[in-house]
C-alpha cells in the first residue's frame, strides 16, 4: 500500500467522518450531562422518559390525520441498534423459524439473525423496494411472520421505497398478520428527499420501528430506540431486560440534549448539503475514471453508493488490488443473505478526505481494467 494504512483513501467505512458530526453540540451536552444526576443514577429500564417522548414525538410529526401516533410508553431505549435487532429477532421469531429479509440488506441484520438462530429467507428488493406480490408469496410459502427491511435509504443500496410500494407492503403485512421490522438507520442522512417512517402509517402494532442516533450524533453515543405496541413491545421489552438491563443514563441525557438543541436542526441542514456535495463528487469521479463500474442508482439519502461490476470481476482480487493501490472498498457479497445476484461493491461517500475521491475512483478503474 502506498504510505501507511492511515494514508489510504477510505471508501469502505460504515460511519461518517467526524467532521460531519455535531461536535460542538455533543461536547457541550456531555459536559452538562456529567454535571447532572444522570451521571450518578440508574435510569428506568425503558429509558429516560424525556428521551422516550422525543422519539415518539418525532414519529408523531409524520403521522397523518386518522392514525394514532405512538406514545412515549411505546418506546424502548437501546444501547445501539445492533442489540435492538438481536432482541427483536429473538422476541418475534422462534429459533429455527423463518425470517423474511430484503436482499441485499444490512450485514449486521444478517449477523443478528444468525445469532438468534432463525432461518433467513431473502426477498429481492430494487430501487423502489420489494415486489409486494413476491413478498406475499414468501409469506405464503414459508409461514413466516416477520419481515425485516430498510424502507428509507437502505444500506447498502440507498434505495427508498415508493409510496405505492409502501402501502402495498403494509397491506401484505396486515393480510398475513405479520410484523414489519422497519430499520430507519439513515433517518438523519436525507439529501434530496425526506424519510417517510412507515411506522407513522400504522397504529395497529404491525410495524416495529428501530431508530438509532449512533451514526448521526457520535459512534461513542450508542443510543437507539424501538417503537412497538401491544404484545410485540412486551416480548421485546422482556428480552432487553434480560440482555442489556438499561442504557447509560449519562449517554441518554447527552443524546437528548443534542437533538433538542436549536443547533441540531441547523446541523442537519448543513449535513444535507455536505452529503450531497460528497455524493455528487464520488458519482462524477466514478463515471469519469471507472466507466466499468455501474452505479445502480444515485441515492436520495444515506451514506453509500451501490456499484455493480462486470460479471467476470473477481471481488477478492479487486479488493486486494485496490488496497495495494491505497484505496479501501467494501465487497458487496457481505450484504446478501443468500447467493449474491452478481459482483458489487459498496462505497461510502461520508468518510474522510473527500478531495481524494477522484484519485480513489481512478485507482478503482485501473484495478478493474486489469481484470478485463
């Protein structure tokens, strides 16, 4: 590799660079939390009531007339979304039973499903979401009762479900008396369109909603939440009580402080412009320097580009050659719960040093050319 590992052009990471974080807000919030009772007392198992209310009210702001918005009591605060996925899968899917899952999808969800001992059944998903008829067929053939998905700015593809698909999927979920586990991981990373939480359209308890602040506030503030109603909430709560007990009150207080400051909305508006500039620069660079790579679609939010590669591409060799040239990429096979549909790579445009994107794209293009 040219220079040391720290000199590499990092397009593989899953977290935004620190310059995209609300650093000033966070440092002030942590200082205030350290001086408060939150630093010395044990919080309620379900979370600080004020933070529960904030998560509920955020969804409530998207709830249409005629739908009952979630209440603070429907919120369970978690130590990060990964533990939330594990608890949800354990609580709602019996060991050895089927779990429907978008494909491709977040590798952490695939890992959580494996740890829970459930059988993953992939449901192909495209730029506008899964085919509702295919989803219904999967429910019918497998007897599954849970579907995991990322309707807004999916990781890795950046896909956002269309309005029509959203309503059709909800109809399928209700028809089969199933649960939709909605992972709204990129809620704070909107660029050209705003997220539409599906949970805001459902007051019957069919949607179990997962929302994290870890990537947008700080990777050191592992705070997330599940919104669930009825029996689903009780089962998830019981699992969380056994596995994690409670989330640090100090971190909860700091997270709440950050997201309720007026500067938080200013930060999100600035972040939107920064992500757009980075995304567009990486897209332009790839199209110019790596024409062999096909950008499946330009995402309207999130942190990643999903890039299709020539059929004959050897992913292992490509990753190795790129690393030797000083650019780090993520191979796409990690995001498929079954056999990959073809060779892909995921590139993160929120990492450090966006000025190096053209050079990184050029090195990727040269590595691809060597495989032709």
